[in-house]
């Protein structure tokens, strides 16, 4: 069946996966958990060969379950706390499945025909990233969504980068005092190697002077986090940097350092930029010697 009609078979599996979520069946028992794990494993394996179909299906499920969750949380709650819990657990299952499917893809496996599905998924994931951290339930969803975004950015970095770049462009022409900077915060959650880090730094240098102060602070915090993530994810690249000078990276770091220096015109401003400036100096050992 899977060989003769792969599309129909995958679609049926995705439908079955959704039908067995707690938001559809109620609280899970031992048997339903086993079924869920089996369906999840099948989707993860199939995603290596039918990526677009699986990701498209999971994205639509995520959208439907999230809409259900939001309506239950914000409404009069006639279904009681169980429905809220079932929707919450369903979101965790779908996000976890998405993260594993994305992580299971061979590196550089992205294809042009998958771009639209990735954009749709990115739009849904961003809704979970742009939430406050004061609620433990929401925080768990945010952390899992962050892992999805990290996995997605490995093979589809351009889609995420373009969203960040587009938002920076919009903010550079924005006159609002407190604009929406949530897309800039995506920088904190993506997979960056040294080449991608250079792209982010160059993009920031081009747009920084045109941004409002509130956007400055978000960008500064996000870039610092991105550098830490790079060091954690690609420690060998950081080690190589201490042995071999990377002129392109050094140029970016020095340029952004100078921009931040001019931004920090008072004690409060210096306190805001200094953590990132420290990271920039670390990435440019030659600059450290000159600075000292």
C-alpha cells in the first residue's frame, strides 16, 4: 500500500495521528501513549522521504490544535480544565514530533519546493516564541517551539533569516516608539555556524543606526544570545578561531563594536551594550590585543 499510493498512505497516517491526540480522544492511557509513539516514529521516518507532505500536515494540525487551545483558554471554559490540559498536551506532542522530523533531515536537504511549507510552519512557530515567560505552561511550549525553530533553521536558515531581515527593514522605517520586535528575538533561537553568524552581524550593522532604541535593546540581547549558541553548538569553530584569524568575522565584530560604542552615550547605555561588546572582542582576538 505504501509503495503503490504513498501520498494517500502518508495522509492517512497524519489523519490518524491527529485523531489520536488527547484533544480529540481525551486523557491518554497506556495504550493511547503507545499508539501515539508508534505514529510519531512512523512520521519521523517517512519525513525523510516525504518531508513536504509530513511537515505540511503537522503544521495544519498545529494550527488547529492551537486555535482550539486558545479558544478554550480565553473562552468561558464550558469544557472544564480537562479540555485545556488535553489541548496543551496535544500541542506538546505535535511540537515534539515536528522537532524530531526536522532534526531527522540530512543536512542541506532543503529544496525549493519546500519553501512555502517552511514559511507556513515558521509563522505558526513564531506564535509560541512571542509569549511572556511568567507562565510555566506557556514557557514549556515556548521552549519546545524554540527547539523546533533551532532544528528548522539548520536546513532552512534562509527562510528564518529573511523573516528577521524583513522585520529589521520594517523597523528601520517605523516611527512607533514601541514597535513589535518579536521577529528579532528569533535570532536567539536559531542554529548559526560562523558563516551564518557573519550574515547576522552584517545585517545588524546595516540596520542598527536606523532602529529605535527599543529595537536596539532587543537586537543587542538577541545577538549576544546567538553568539553563545554558536559557541555551544560549534565549539570547534570557536576553537579554530583562537588559532586562525577570521578576517571577515573580525571586520564585522569591530564594526559592530564601534557602532555600539557610539550608542552607549551614558552609564545605562554602556551597561546594555557591554555584554555584547565583550563577546565581540572574544571573537576577534587581534582586536583584544589592540583593545588592551
